[in-house]
């Protein structure tokens, strides 16, 4: 499931059509967005709580590995991963906002574009894709999500 989260977050349409910055921060922000939506879905199934814990642990392990690969030392990695977990926690709350709501628009602008509103077409694309991803997640039983290799559905 972690690989599916990352693959979904790295889909080119987010960066090309959605104008999310294709930077280290932009990629982190997209992974956090997709992960938050998946964790929200897992939370809806109380029997699958362990899957959410395991998915979050995979997030931490991957971010730790990425930081080390970039060249951060042991002293810095722990602090940076702590900041990433804090950022994810904030996004978990913010991304509970309803599709199309002003709150969701504001959260996306704040997190994906660091407060600099993108062109309306880019924001509209991301809003539509978030809504579509939520619908696909809602229609998929959590046990099926756990073994999924894709979350974003087929793209033309």
C-alpha cells in the first residue's frame, strides 16, 4: 500500500496539470496529501486500525531513508522526521475538509503551493483529482486497499 501511495503522489498529472511544484517539498506535500486521504479511509474501518499504524511507520521509515540518502546526518534526521510527522498530523486534520469547500481550497494552497495561490486551472485540477481519489478510496474495502498497487485508477 505504501508503494501505491507514493506512485499516486508521483503521478505526473499533479505536477503538470495541477501545477504542484515538482520539488522535494512538492513531492513531500503530495505524498502527505495522498497518505492523509488513505489514512482517513482506513480510519473509517475500525477493524483495520493496525494498517494505518503500519502505513504511518512506512512513511517514517521512507522519509528517514530519503533524508539519509540526501546526506543528512543522524543528528538532523530525527528532527526532520519529527517535523514531517508534525506536518502530516496537521494535514490529516486540514484534509478532512469537504470536497470543494473553501477550507479544502485554503489547505491545499497553504500546503501544496506554500500559500501562493496557483492558477485557477491548476487548483481546479487538484480539487477534482482529490475528490475522485476520495470516491475511489470510499468505494474500495480497506482490506483491498492494503494490497493495492495503485490508488489513482487508470489514466488516459
